[in-house]
């Protein structure tokens, strides 16, 4: 195909028309600029076209640009008319923008070999918007993805070209998150210290001089950043999982996106493993009361402590809710969404099939997250009696209420409507504080249930089935060391199985003297 470099200027004659090659000043090398023109493969309709660009300061620059264009045109096979037209479309589009860079030969060759779009300039942010719009899954899941995309992915990665995203970009992205975490922790600590300075802390009215000081300290406090939550290891794992899913979807549509490599699959993150539950022992409670720090993000009450909580909660109208979760390990939304039609108290069985979760602040009913979460669970006799008493209480409320709404749920408001999931959490916290117990999260009552199953002689398989874990490995990794006193009892019983000639320490003579052995 024909192509050339030439010099041109933008001078115009007295009639206002461009002089072009007729400009007398072109004889000087300092006048005008260099330009290139290269014939391109014909359009799909057969019409001719060319690549034109000017503004090169030297003939060498213009020649280099023309050589790049010709190298690109040599990439497609001569018999591949579709690839030739596609490449011509790309170069024709680029020639319309004098600032658009010429494509790299190696990258264009890769795209041609893969059969992906040559002109894709899709950014990570644009693809994330497209991906979210195409998702067809639970609303709660989509809401979680939208939050991660809005707060983390688009601000940190959204400006990058999707097809050029690599592991290095993600290493920098997560390093920036960790740096921001350090800032957040420091700012949170500074705010706590400033709050202490801005607090009078006495019942009496502060004197005039102290009032002035407190006003100034509170002014400083108001100017400080609010408390923020760092994006810890678990959050970073969720960010990576969200990005990995989005990039996998982009690879599945690589002819449009140009993406062939999922960088999120290979980036390495530290931590992120599930924290193991830790029992509230006397030592841990003393340390917590002294420092306010919990030994683990996941704390679990001992059997005596759960007994204190249940004693405190027994008079509350939702006592059966907390009893059921503590002994049978339901999740918060599963308990709120449990229907009477899925309860068979005569047989002592309960079917867990739906849950009520939050979409923002709005409760919505949905199927369980995984198929393994749906199951039939056996109820012990005490729990059956607790549920019978609760049903009688609810029937009395229904009879007395003029505005009863029949939802069919086991646990409802006084008027029969759905409970808000956050309401049962607030009640749980209040009851725990009234009982004088160290804090645990409502969701950690599932771990309490595992403790009680283990203490009752249940093995890891029983814990797995009751809590509906996907694998026994999850139960093993989480609960094997949860209740050491039970493990010690098992160890003692195992040791007692073996007969020994030597008497055990508790069987020694009362006078403490050694018995004479017969010769």
C-alpha cells in the first residue's frame, strides 16, 4: 500500500486559501512540519481511506511513525480480510485524534491472535459498572458488591485500562489500603484521646475556667475526622473476591473487553483467615475489664455464662428466639425468618429454609445463601417446650391485638409483623449488659451452640450438621480447641480405661505413707 512522508505548513494566501506545497517558505528546513500519509485497507463497503497525521518536528520522527503504521498493517494475514478491515478501522479512528498514540505492535498482535477487539479502551471502572448492572443474584449480595466497588475498587483502580490490569497494580492498590488503615487507626486514637480531654466527667457543673477549656477542646474535637473502620484482612479478602468475580466475567467476554488474565487470582494478601472463637475465661474477663480489649474478634460464653444470659432473658417476649439460637445455632436472619409452617413441635423437628436480611435498612425475605444452609434440625425437649410456651404467648397477643398482621413467622412484633434484624441485636446487647456478662456478638451464639453440643458429647460431625457447615474441615478448624475443660474430661476418661498396677494419686493411703511391697 502506498505511503509517504512530506513537509507541510499552514500558511494561507491573500485569498485565505491554504498554500500547501506551493508555499515559497517550504524551501527552508525551519519552516513547516513533517506529516505522514498511508493508505489503509478499504472499508467494509469497499470505499478507500488513509491514515494521515502531521505535526512531526523532524523527518526522522515522521519516518518512525510511518514505519509503525506499516508494521501494524503487516500483522494480519493477507487472506484475513476481516482482520485487515478491523485494523484499518482502528487506524482510521486514531488518525481523527492528533493526540491519540499509535498502538503498540506487540499488543496489537496479541489482540489479533486472540480475536478480541482492537479498539477497546474500557477502563476498570466502566467494566465494574457494566458487570454490576448484569448481575442476577440476591439483592443483598449485589448491595455488598456495590459497596465494595463504590468505596474501594473504583477510587483505587477505576481509572486503569481493563485489559492492562496486572498484579503490580493490585499490589500497589492493597498497599495503599494498608497505608490508609494506619492513618485511620492513628486518627481514631487521636479522636479517643481528644474526647477524653473534652469530657468533664463529673456530675457537678464545671467552673468558668473549665467551661472555657471544655469549649475549646470540643471545638478541636468537632474539627477532627470521624471514627472510621479500617479495611482489615477479612475485608481485603472480600475486595479481592469481588474483583476476581468481575474480572472472570470480563474474561468470559474477552472479545469485547480484551481481558485474558485475571490479576486478582494471583495477588497475595496477608491474613484473612477466620478468627478462632475464644472462651470468656476469668482471666480474659479480668483483662477485658482492665483494658477494654477483647482477646479475639470472636468471643464465646461458657455454659455457666450462657445460663446467666438465658436466666436474664427468660422474662422477655423474645426469650424463645435467643434460646433457639443458643442451642440450635441459627443465624440471626434465619431465626427472624423462621415460619410456623416449618416447625413440627410434635416430632421435635424444624426446617430452616428462608431468612430475613437487610437491604440497606429494609428487611427483605430471601432463600438461604447456600443449599447446604437449608436443612431439617432436631429440637431437644426443653427447646420444644420453650417454643410451645412462645406460641401460646403469641396466640394471646394475636387475640388481644386489634391490628394484628398475620405473617406466619415464629418471632414477630407485638402486632405480628416481621422483626427488624437489628432490633433483635439491640435487645440481645441490652440483656447481656443487664446480666453483667462480657460482650459477644449475636452471631457468636452459633459458636455457643457448638460449645454446648461439644459439652453434651457431640463430635465435630454433630457440630457440622447442626450448624450446617459446608465441610467438616470448617468445624474442625474452628472448634477443636473451643472447650478445654470438656477435652480434659475426655482425656481423663481415656486414661482411666487402661488398668495400672500402680494406684492413682487419689487412691494413696490416708496417712500418706508408702505401702510395703511384698518381697
